[in-house]
């Protein structure tokens, strides 16, 4: 039995120029599920898509830039909204969405066939994950990752890995030493 997708408890909202185009890209190309859609005067101004199922799903709200630039909602977006009004070509700058998948290579094959905008093919990363990175139609950067089984950093890599506050591998510095070096 597959659990029903409900509105995810966690997620992000991003502004996009065309909600319909992005909803289609997220659902048909990347495999997200559309959860809800909001229209005003026959135009979609917001859609919620989810990655994953049930309690572990993560939502991405796709909000129309017209909500800010044309004032189609009575909501004060503050400095954030002013930056979108003044520089609409900056959508996606500084935003990096990161998702876990069971198998990056299988996911890559599927979304490539669907026409995904691939920025980086499956690549083993120095932090112990195999990743693939894609772009959305509005330039948002998305990475899908899976842990590399059995990976632990070696002293030569210069990385120290902590899980649950405990060092599990790496260079051998203690957390206190690492913190004091930053100050």
C-alpha cells in the first residue's frame, strides 16, 4: 500500500516566473507529486509539490513572482519582495535545494529521459555522497544525493566527519579544536 501524499509538514517556497511550467517540470520531469494549486482570476499563483511520500515528504511551494511584482496578494514581502521587484532576473541565486534518493544513477537515467536540465551528472563527492545536480526553468539549483556505502573520510582528505555529535572518521581533530580555529 502506498501512503497518500498530503501537504508536507516541511518545505520551502520559491518564486518562479511561470507556476504552470515549473509545476510540470517538477512533476513530469523530476517525479514530484502535485499536492495543491491556488488560482486567482483563472491564473495559477501558487502550487505545492512534494518529493517523497507520507511523513517523509518534503514540499516545494512554487509561488508566482506576479504575487510580488503585480501585487496580486495583500501581503508584505518586505525587503525580499522589493529585491524580486527590482531584480527579477536573480531568481534562483543563492538557493540550493538538496534531496536524498535511494539510487542516484537510476534517478539520473529517469529524469534525463524526461528532459531534465542536467548541470552535473552522477558524481562521487569528497564528502561521501554520490550526487546529480539539475537546474529548474528559473535557474534554481537542485542536487539529489545518496550516501556512498561504507564511506568514511581518510586523514589525507582533510575532512573530519561527525554524526550525532561523535567523530566517525577523518583527520582526527576534535570538535573543540575545530571550533577554536574558526574564532
